[in-house]
């Protein structure tokens, strides 16, 4: 329980954090929210080819609630974290040479502290 409580209490030093962790911001450990300072990916994206082989080295375009496009490159093969602590309706478009673009939408929720990472699998079709 003596975790970081940056969101509601501020950074008060290690002794203060232990006391706050035990008592909470309002004086009770039961009515306070304990948040960590780590960043969570909004989407855990896996991109596969037509034969279900996991792909790497693709480009992603991300729009949150219809906003401006954000771009990133997922170079490694496997799961790629897309979006950082972004909740709402996410539109994800994947581009890889030799494949038709893949498009998907997912709604990402959040709790008091972080997004609830949504797993997403997009299958690309070869050109």
C-alpha cells in the first residue's frame, strides 16, 4: 500500500509517502486511490499476415476520438504498445510494404489512474 500517490497527494518524500500510503490523502487507507507513475499503452497491438504469422516493421497511424493522426513505427515482431494513457475511441491504421492497409477501431476505458489496455489483433492481406 505504500506505493506512490502522486495523482492525489503529490510527492512528499519517502517518509511522507509511507505515511500517506498507510493513511491515504483523506486519512483513511480505504477511501483513497493509490496510483503508480508508470505509463500504460492504450492498445497492445499484434499484426499478422494472411497465414497468421506475426509481423514486425510496420507503420501505425492512430486517431483518438477523431482527432489529429499520430504516427509511430513498430519495428519489432510481436506486441506493439500503441498510444500512451489515451482513452476513448481509437482508430488504428496499419501500413506494411507488400500488404493492403489494415484498419480497426477499439474503445479504451480508464480507471482512476490508468487506461485499461485493450488487446487488438489486425490481419493484413497480401497484395
